[in-house]
C-alpha cells in the first residue's frame, strides 16, 4: 500500500518585528487591546485581566485556517490601554466596540434611542400648575419626571392613553393650553379634566398627578385602595358627584389592571433577555417590565457573530469559567454594550447563564446591585417563555428575509455576469435626480451592500450652477463629485503601488435612473475619470412606464437587457431604484419647503434682520406671499428701501 499522505499544517503568519516587540513588552496588568490591519482598519477589540498573557497567546501558537487564524494573519499593529480594574476594562472595551465597529467583534447597533414618558415639572404659576404628560426621546432634564425607557413608541403612546383614561391628565402643548377659551374634544370624551379653562383645581390636579406617578412606579394596588377610600368618604358626605368621578376612575383602573395581568407587583423593574442562534445569525429579544407592567419587547440582531465566536472564547480563557456557548457569548456582548447608555434594572431574567464578572462590573459601574436569574419560576418563567418564543419568531423572519435578499443578489450577479468572488461583498450605488420644474434640484446616492440597503451611507447632493431642469448636467455633477477624488486616489495608488489607509472602494455596480441619455452622460464622466465603463447600468422605464417592464442599458456598448417581470434580479434593481427616488424626492421637498414656507431665505438676504423679516411676513402672509409681490409692493413695507426691495425680489426669484 502507498504511504499515507501527511498534510502539513498551515505555516505561522509572519508579523512585523515592531508588532512582536510591542507584544513582548506588554505589562501583566488589566487592560484593553486593539488589533489593526495594514490599512489601519480595526480588526478586533478585547479586554484582558493580564494583557501580556492574553495578547501573547495569539502569537505563540499556530491557529491554522480557523477564523481566529485568518484574523491573526492580518494583524499589522497593536494598541493597548492599561486600566485599574475589570470593570473599567469592560466599560472601555464596549465603548470602543460601539465607536470603532471592529470586524471580528459581536456588535449590537442601536438604531435609535429609547423613548420615555415625560411628565413636566410642577410649579406655582401658569402652565406649571398643571403638568403635561408627553412622549419624549432624547437627553433627560433633572427638573422633569421621566418613566421608562419603553421598548417602542407604541408602548409610550399606550401609556399616555392610559394616563388620559384613568387620571385625565393633559397632553396639549403649552401654547395651546395657554390660549384655550373653551374645553377641547378630549374633555368632552372624558380624556382630560379641562385644566385649561378651570374645570379642575390645581390641588385636585396635583392629586391626580401624584396617583399617576405612583401607578407608573408600580404602586397600582395601593392607588386603587386610596381611590376607593376617597370615593367612600365623598359618598358618606353625600358628595355624590365627586364620588361618581372617583368611581369611574376606579373602574377604569381596574379594567387596566385586568388587561395588563399585573398580579406580581414584587417585580417592579425587570428586563427579560432571551437569545436564539441559528443559521449563523443571532437574535436577542429584550422584554421590559416597568412598574410591574409588561411594556412589550424589542428584538436585536448582532453582526459578526460567526467571525467573533472563536475570539470571544479566547478572551474567556483567562477567566475562571468554562468555555461558554455561542448563546452565552452573544448575551454577554449584548448586556455589556446595551447597558452602557441605558439604565440597567436591578433584576435580569435570562435564557442562558451570564458571566458573574460581567454582572459585578456592571454593578460597580452603575452603583446598583444587578442580579440575573437563569431558571425563573412563576410569573418570571411566563415572561421568559414569551421572550424566547418571540426571539425564535423574529430570527426565523430575519433568516427568511435574508434568504430572499441573498437570492436576489445572486440573481443580479448572474444576470449581469458580474466578476464577483464573494456574494456578500456585492455593493451597488444608485443615483437619481429630483426637482420641481427646475426648483431645488437634488441628487441622491443610495447604497446596497451586504444584501440590504445601508441607510447610514446614503448621501444627498445639492446641485448648483446648472440650467434649471437639466437632468443630464445634474447627473454629470453628482458623478464627478462622488467619484472624482476616489478615482484620483486610485490612480495615484496604481502608480505608487501603495493604497493610503481609509481609501474607499468603487462599487461593483453603478445604477442610474434613466435611459440612454443618462447612461451616455455617466459614460463621459467615467471616461474622463479613467474608470471602468462596465460598472454603469441605466434603468430605463418600459412601455407606458409600467412597473416590471424596465430594461437595463449598458455604458460599455452591450445590448439592452429585459430581465422579465418576475425576475428576482429585476426586483432587486427596482427596489434600489425606488429607494434612490424616495430619498431624492424627500430631500428635494424639504429644500423646497424651506425656501417657500419659512423665513430662512429672507434672513439670508443682507439687510434683512428679525424686525424687517417680521414686517414682511406680516404684510404678505409668508415667504410665498413676499415672492409673489412686486418690487413696488415690497418697497411699501416700513423700513424697506427701493434698493433693498430690488435685492429681496432678486433673491426670491
């Protein structure tokens, strides 16, 4: 028999001497480390109790063709920061992860801040005697009272509706409140007590406000008992009208408690966290209980889960715990990153165990002792089962959507025969021009990457110095502005053989919304910049401009292509094109509205200050009225000379 073939292990990667010297000189102290590649991109951020031991482990053994080996082979530079404790390391690590977006870390992205229910401060005069309940998102002010955070805007609005039904607190803004002469519709349908017209005293309103705040803080049963006692006292005094009002409040509150199923008031503030991992993706479902009431849930989907798995296990190697499952790694990453900016409740109910060191570090950071329950009972168990079910459903939905989007990406690559090695790296940029009869011309650039629209990379371009309505000139300008500097940088790099750090990349496909004319203009720009003409594809509307009949026009001379009404590739092209059109037209409308509806354009004219602006708007009823006026009419306004009237007329036309 022939001898068995022995496969040689992958060779150890060769690293710069400066990097190895930096590793050898690291101290045996707690800290945070960052790895960078040759282009200066951040690969990974990690923390360690012992920097020297942890970082050295990456370079002392051969990791082969694993993901960790692939990452280690790219390391060109190292940065470290020494801290005093593991809690400080945790805080710094996750701040850096959220800021730097490293490729090999499990990363949770916050799409927006959490909303709150806000009750304005109680004062002694005017509107302050009758505080307002409102939806709020943003930085909190100490003088007001905030309840939450809530998982969604819907949850806040439901709570506000509850405040109206049960406690009849006002929701109108102060200018409306101050200028009411008779009660509004909310008073008529018994959703407001009418403080704007004196239908309730400040003392009685303050009592309703106190009851509402106690209810939001979880004292619902106690509020119910006090309302019943006050109702009986009024009845004993034969004050039946006041007793009837309290009876209605008790009935409304009882109905709310029944609907909310608030039968475990010992758990006032709890977060329930369920994690599900499947198909290389993960979902953490966060459900919130505040004041004993279940407020709903919100799913989070981290990125870089698979690339991070081996590295996260490595970081746990110097902790006194066993190697954790991927679900545990994902949940730990979520807890560490999420509660950097969001107040953590004292109790967490979790679907998998949480690292004790992480909880201790969070407790030190927040000053509140935070505990986590992995195997809950009774009501907590019901909450956790609900969260687990929702995590599974949300992840299944995401995988179905991503599978469909990946199929569309693959269909587009195959239909256009794009030379692409990795389907996940497909990048498409689409341009559209929007204006109204030449006014407020805007160009949009939207980006499709990693099988989805990347709204953070969208750009708008204000088009200037062209003949109004000349879409070809607008397309020429936007393409030159988008690719001019990039093309120049790539040409220099080609001559020198070195690409500067932070240089962007050309897309794999440039879509322009238009037919032969727009494609010809794009071809001229790319020829001028020395770029590949095969990147340009125009989306030409079909017969009768009907959806599904679009044809693709190529800048490199290829014949038109009709993909078919049911083509997955055409569906993707239409999706990207429609998003570019939406983004362009919303920007154009906003720019047009600024000129037409507010006084911003007037204030930009030299010689027009607040007083003259106010006189003009008062005389003509708005900027549109000023624009319709003649020079002679404008000159009739007090403080406006003939020369200034002519300048105003020119600026608005």
